[in-house]
C-alpha cells in the first residue's frame, strides 16, 4: 500500500481528534511536544527519523505532519519534496534554522507554515489548529451546506472560487491546488479588490503567520499564488505596487 493511499486530506471528513505525525529526532523535545499536542486535543504519532516517518505513514492515516528540518540521514526538505509528490497532506516545518532564507525556502517548497525553534508548544498547537481550519477541518465540517449562498462563490477573469469548499477553478474548469496559506491570501485579495495592500496588512488579514513583515516571506507567498493564477498570454491579477505592497487588479463578482 502506498503512502498516498493512506494519507487523508483535511478536506475529507475529520474525526473530533485529528491525527498529527510529529517527526523530531530530539527525544526530549519530541516527548514534550507530543504531550503538549495531546493535551490540546490531538491524536499524536511520533517518528525520530525519515525512515520511521515512512513506516508510520504507510500504516496510519494522518491529517497533518509536523516535520523537523534537521534530521539524521535525510533532511526535512528532501523528505518534504518526496512526501509532496505523493500527497497534499498539510505540513508544518519546525527547525532551529530560523533564518529568513530557510523560511523562504520552506514556503517556496509549499509548506503550510514554518516555526523556528525554540518555540512555545501553545503556539505550535495554535498553528496546527489554524492550518487544519484553513484546510477545511472540523470548523467547516460542522457548518450547513452553503454552496449556493452568493457570498460563498466568487468569480474574476473567468476564475471561480468556492469559499465553502475552499476550492479554486481555472477558466478551463480545472481545480488548482492551493496550500492553506495560499488560499487564505487569495481570499484576502478577493475581499479587497483593486486596493493596494501592504505586506504587514496582508499578513494581518490573511492570518498567515509566516514571519516578520521585514522579511521576504509574504513576497514568496504572493509570488507562488501569482504563478498559479498566471494564464498563458495573460497578465496575472496580482500586481506589485513598488515600495507599497500588492493589488488585486481584477474585477471581482460575488454570487
């Protein structure tokens, strides 16, 4: 059985206690972090190496992976690349390497969040909950069907966004894969069309805690989203306003 066949997407119906896989080689930190996540209501599995991670993923379905970057043998970045080829399970990087370059690399790879060590276990639990909610976790599952509500459907330049399903479709009808942070950012732009938004304001509005406003993290996220909205022969709807921030230039229609 492949890893892809065992991993569950947060878009699927989730149990009251989502299963988190914590991949951390530091035994003491692994124990402390796992205990804190369990106290926050999560079902937690642990692995000390990449090899242990793959064994766990092949045997058990998980809703999110907390992945340390500095692991023995294979780096977390390499494990991420392979895992992302097989599944879209949300992934949060944790690492003692908290430099801007490392955060940017993690986001460029497509991680849903990046937390530098040392970190508060309460903050990690909060970020795990936020990523699961962005991905369509228990909060959205408890809501009544809203597919036909006008406010839940948005169109622009032929694109279709369903806020209820957290889904983006291209003008051709194809579903575009977005990370939780990318969808949050798109939703923010759609809420403020044709208005210039600064980096700090974008992070505040999108609830994507991806670093300080002084670094390039938000620029990387915008760049990733802009590439996914780029159609051949067309200008992307997100434009840079030099020295100020970004603007979603397309006309937005709800309903």
